[in-house]
C-alpha cells in the first residue's frame, strides 16, 4: 500500500490566524494515527490538507512517493468519513456507496461485488435500497464508513466520525471501527478531541495544540511519558496533578521535603512543575514511608467525588509546612475517607513527572 | 351522569361552532379570490344575449362553447399560445441556466466585492421594470430585433435573473458544505457536483423560481405589445386585449373571457403539476437530522 507523509505543513489565514504551524509526520501501512487536541488546535485543518479540501500555505503532502500537495481531492485516492456523514440524500444507500467507484469507471460487475461485500461486512445488506432519510444515526454512520471502505483507498481519513452518536452506541462502534481497520492495510488518520477514542483505537497518537505538534508517540508513551506540560494535563482523566514548586539547589520543595530533580535536568528558573497522576498516589503512613521509593505528603481532604469504581479526593496540603496553598487529587477506594479527614499520600518517585515551569518541556529521562 | 352529559355537550358545542365559523370564513375567502375567475368563466359560456342583458344575470340561461370555437376559428389563437409557450419556456430555462451557476458561485466562492454585487442585484430586482421600457425600445429598434422572439426572451430573462440568483443563492447556502467536500473526495469535479449532487437537492428551489419566471413571462403585456407588431408573433395577453368583434360597434366580451380562461389553463396545470415537487422535502436526511 502507501505511506502518508506530511512535511512541514503550514496553514495561514492571516498574520494572526495560523491554525497549523509546521507539522511533519509519517503514517505507514497498518498504522492508525490519531490527531488529538482541543477544538481549534488545527487537527481538522491538517486532515483537510491531507484530503486536499484545503491547500496548505507551505509544506508538502506525500502519498506513497507521490507529491499530492496540489492534487485535487478526487485524484489522491483517499477516502474520508465526515462527522456529519455527508451522505447524498437523493441517492439510495447502494448508489451512495457505489458513487466513488462509478466515477472511476470500474466495471459494473466489480462495483456490485465490492458494494455487496462491504455491505455484508457492515451489516447493511437489508438497507441497500433505502434513502439516507430512512436510516437511523448509527446506520447512516455505517453507510458513510462503507462509502470509504468500498473505495479501497491509499489512505483513510476520519473526521470525528463518532461524535454524532449517543454514548452507548459510540462505545460499540468504536470497537467495530478498531476491528474493521485492523483488517485492512492502508494507513488511517483519525481526528478526535476525545482522548478515550485516541487511546483505544490508535497505534500512534499526535497531540496537537495551538497549531503545533506537541507529541507524536504510541498511546502508552503519551500516557506514561508526556513530552510537556500540555500533554500531561490533556491526557488522562481525572487530570494529572500539576504542582508549581520552588527550586532548592538540585531539588524542589514540597511540603517541607526536598525532592531531587532527575539527573541532568537543565533548568535555570526558580520554579519547576511537578506532575503526578491521581491514580498513582496511594495511602500511606507518614512515619513508615519508604523515602527511597516514595514521597509522603499529608493534608486535609476538602472535596470527595464518587467516580463509581473509586473516589476522587482533593487534598489541601498542611499549611505549616508549605508557604502556598497546594492541592492534590488522588483516586482511592470508595468509602475510605470523608471530607475533613487528615490523610497521608505516598507519591512514588518513579511516577513523578518534571516539567520546566517556563517552557513546559519535560525535564530529562 | 346527567352532569357529565351536559358538560360534554357544552364542551362539544363551542367546538362545533368553531368548525362552522371556520368553514364559513374559508368559503368567503375562496369566493373572494375566485370571483373574478368565476365571472370570466361564466361570461365565456354565456350566449351574447345573456352577456348584454340589463340588469346583469349571473348564471347563463343557456350554456354555449361558441366563444371558444370562435377564438380558434376566427383568430390564429393556437399560434398565440405557441408564441407564449415558446417565449416563456425559453426565458425560464435561460434564467435558470444562467442564474443557477451564478448563484452557486456567489454562495460558495470567495469573490472580491461580493457584497457589492449582491447589493446591486437587490437594487436591480427592486427597480420598476416599466422604467426600463423606453431604453429597451431604443435598443430593440437599434438592434433591429423588433418582431423577433429575442426581443421578449432577453428582457424577460434579464428582469428575472436577480430574483433567481438571490433565491438560489440562499438555497445553496442552506446545503451542508460537508456534502460538497464528500463529493470532492469521492472524485466529482465542480461541474458534476453542481449537476449530480446539488441540482437534485435544489429541485424545489429551481421549480419555485422557474414558476415565478414563467408566470411573469406568460402574463407580461407591455413589452409584448410594443416589440411584437406582427400578428403571427403576438402572445396571448396582447392578442386577448386586441380581440375585435364582428363589427366595430361590438365589444367581444364572450371571446375575451374565453381567451382569458384558455390563457390561464396552462399556468394552472403547470403549478398543479410541479406543486408536488415543491412540497417534497428533498434534503431531509442529508446530514444528521
């Protein structure tokens, strides 16, 4: 099949409106890349540049070894699934699915074979002669998917295909999507603002913010080794605790304890950001804490929120030892604490993330 | 029990009265609107004696179709009808054919000075067309297109273009952009998107504006009277107005009424035929609804 490559893609609308800034990435065969970011981060613009619906101001789009930067969308051999499905309302499901093949003048026999096989795969056989207006939301979504699959394109592009479905259906379709795209070799580029979709579906995630590529990595590494403060705060729910701490020589001050910064952490600023995920904080005793492996901090619970499987507590660290108010959130078993309780949390040292307070970049290791 | 029945009766009677009053109002409204047409139709089937009698009689004592027969035997009424059809159909098609791509371009492309263009269109469509008359007459005589169908087709098209463009533009703007993007990715080129995706969806709008243009062209009198003096080129409204009686002292009320009825029938048929198309909501289900 083909590899999709973006080289220094820029999109500028005016001097102040620059939705995409210098994005380069590669998606190979059997890869599922998700462009993830908050709204306005440039992910849809990037996808539209790959599809050819918007032209980049600078940069190149390569499919295989073909430079398609200025090729019309129809000649790129890419297929796209739109958030609104964008089915042709005056055509039956069969005509909708076959439209792209007919335009490419495939033999009639092959068109009907391909439509039949994709309809069977997506369970659309009974609906082939209906009009889109006679279908439910989930069925329309499957038709939009069929329209892309039947083309057997070099690259699949999906623009938030699940966001118009209700929560229950979304989870089910998400699983189906994963199986469908695992069965075929062409690279997939998937745009979403939903981190669960990104984590579950992708083999690679590209986190975008403010037009810049923040991190391009496997879902595991995006979660365990966020490249900067933005990624750390964006990925993971509930959000990672991000504490701004005072520097103290080669360490940082938290609740009267000096925690050493990782080796080789080069930063000149007077403060540093410490990150720890709520699920990594565990209960402990102040005395018995193994200070080699974990940092123990004590505080008062001022808020607890029941998430179902566990409890999210918010802790205000003891004031006599800290100069500023620091709050920390942790996931603990349901019913273990209530508001006003004094608790001690252990922060395992190998789960601490350090970020430069000024640039936001990850420090070292 | 008794109280229940009285309450249900008293509950029913206001409903009943509402229905009756509603019915009466509908009948009044319909009578008010259709009275002139009814009067023309009744006149067209009266014998001359009934038409001229005083005081007026509303319903004929004897029905006759002689006025209709006279229309076609003494006058080339088929050719008037033919002229009207030709001029109206051609100017309608021309109007849609030029106006629709223009409307699409204005709706979708980033054109410099687009708002000025739209403002001009609006001004032109507000302009009373009678004021164009003298200028047009000069142009027609200078180009020597008097007694030529073009002398009617071109002005009718020009007068109706602004409205067509404005109506079609607002329809194109309502269509979801994703639909066109999907078509582009599927491999349709711009012209195919317009003809195979968008036009089927804008059919209701096309029919609506088409009918408006057709009615205007069919009923237009002033240009048709001035630019066409040759008998075989006249359109129905002009011919109807110029019907003459057997002698110069007779006003041919009967044939005029018959001509009016004959001239109205094509319009009524056209609207009835296309109304189904207008009513159908074709865009339902394009995107998540």
